[in-house]
């Protein structure tokens, strides 16, 4: 799937601005960004629910807005299943089977059994987590090639969440499917995603292959005889400070920063393992809530 120069204007406001990236099959892509950055609008446009003001979404090098049948390969799971609440699980099953020609009914029942989800006459009677789970089960049973999930783990308890995350990883393992997830949960994404696309004010701020991103930064604990020398503040991001113990982030390529630190002969300089959340602190200037 190719997202090409995608722009979307709603009520004179440019929500998406020239967004471009490619989704390879067998990958999990994490879309992250602060509230209102444009993640949901992007997913809805990629699913063909919203039409772009400019740009295109291509599957098999053809526009999904010109060849509507291609939309059968894409499935969008919204962060709320309100629209389903008055239907029974059987009715929803029937609806999806009609829309998605490759819908796998056996797989649907197998997943319902695996997650011990009962069939109900009104989806509204499910708990919040059960609704989220049901939407995910339906999504994977469609056998669509591109599954777009908006905040999929909202409302799931820890045990179900782990099972769902495991399911996502298994689903892409055969390289037939890609999963694109919008999430605030960086800690979850970092164990699954191959790529992270950070959206800021409707633009792709950064698009990183996760392993490359992690190797770009160093997280370290550093202690000097006194407070951290002033000149170092411009070179490093301080993540935490307890007394004279500073936890810092610095760019691995930035030799000036590294030389500056060592020229002040730190009493301790110890590299720590880096999380995705740390990187967002570095990139968004202390705003870890993306
Ligand atoms: N139908 C609409 N009419 C007017 N403005 C809209 C509409 N849909 C989205 N927007 C605006 O577009 C911007 C991006 O919204 P969007 O829901 O895509 O962000 P998001 O990154 O998914 O946010 P969140 O993390 O809070 O879910 C927001 O400023 C929102 O108010």
C-alpha cells in the first residue's frame, strides 16, 4: 500500500498535509502523535472512508478511490464500536461476510472460542473490552490484507491485551497481511512495530524503522562532581534527575556532545537500555504523552 502526497481539508482546515509513506506486507506500522495530530483522519482516508483533498492511496499500484473493489483488501477498526451496539454478533457476521469475499467463518469462530467471547443478541451488552476484542476478531476474520486499527487496546485488560498483541504479531507472520495501528501506547508498539510514523500537526514528522531509531540515541546515567555543567544542557536531553544523578539522552552521531560530556570527567557514565518512549521525549522535547 502506498500513501501518496495525501492532504485532507475539512471545513477549511488542513488536517493532513502531504503525507507520504509505504506499507510493506508483513509489517506492523505504528502511527503515533499527540491528540488531534490527524491519526484517525489518516486511517479513515487510507481505508477509503474519507476521500483525500489531494493525493492518493494505492493498493497494487492502483487508486482505491478509482477501483473501489480494492477497498475489500482494507479494513478499518474505529476506536469505538458504538455503531455496532444494536446488532447481534450473528448479524454483524452476516454483514461482514457479505462485504468481504474472503471472510473466514471458521477462523471467526475459532477466535471467538480462543478469547472466550460469547455470541450475544446485542453487542451493546458486551463490556468495553469485549467490544474492542470483537471488533479485532471480526477484522482478522475478514482476511483483509491491510488492517487499520485505531487505538486497538483501549479498554482491554492486561491479559486480553497480551493475547491480542500476540495475535497481531501472528497475523503478520505469514506476510499476507499488514497491520497499521494508531496508538498512544508506545510501550506496546515497541515490541511489535517494524516502523513508527510520527504525525505532528497533520504531517509526517518522522518515519523510522524502529531498530534504526533505537540505535540513533544513547540513554545514559551520568554523574558529575557538582551539577551538570551549563554548556552540556544544549547538547543533551535530561529525562530525569535525582540529586546529581542525571538520566540523559544524546544523539549517538553527535560527537560534540559526547566529547563535551567526557571533557568534564564524569564520575559515572553508564549506558542504559532505551525505550521508544525515551526517544519521543528526545524528539518532542519532553512531551512523552504522544
Ligand atoms: N469531521 C471533522 N470536522 C472538523 N474537524 C475535524 C473533523 N475530523 C477531524 N477534525 C480535526 O482534525 C484534527 C485531527 O483529528 P484526528 O481525530 O484525526 O486526530 P487524532 O490524531 O486521531 O487525535 P486523537 O489522538 O485525539 O484521537 C483535529 O483538530 C480535529 O478537530
